[in-house]
C-alpha cells in the first residue's frame, strides 16, 4: 500500500469538509434541536477541524484502497461508518452511551462517511 499525499484531490477534501459541516448542522438540528445546544464556540471550532480531518482521512483511504468511482468510494466510506458504529455499540452495551444517542451517532457516521467516500471515489 502506498499513499501519495501529492496525488490527493485537495478541492475534494475541502468540499468534503464543507459537506460534513452542512450535513452535521442539518442532521443534528433536526434530531437534537436547539434545547440541547450548549453555548460556546470551542465545540464548533473542533467540529470544523474534525470535518476536514475526516475528509482528508477518507480521501487517503479511498486512494490507498484504489477505489475509483462513486460506488467504490461509497463502499470504503460505509466500511468506516460501520466500524465506528461497532465501537459505539460496544460503548452502548456497557452503558457509556444511551440508546437514543447511539442511534443518532451511528446514523450520522454511517451516512456522512458513505457520502464522503462516494465524493472522494468520484473526484479522487
């Protein structure tokens, strides 16, 4: 496996980061609502950083797996979403996350990582 950072599509990484932020804002505003939103800018700054880091890592994994096209990229992204969901399941089973938050979190990760994978597969 070789990773060539110079061959990454940096426009796709930026678009993916922006897509992640827009998606997250819509997803969580619908499911969580304003009553659960705390004040303070730090969590939003960290969320922006996470969006761009996630888009970058998905781009790297799509490249490393030699995934080309929408479907192959989506498969790579969905595998990552499933892996994260399994970790949340374990945490839920041991009482670290309640069932409602588990469902919200895995829905988020399954969808956004599949979308990011599709984007990077298509543009990569």
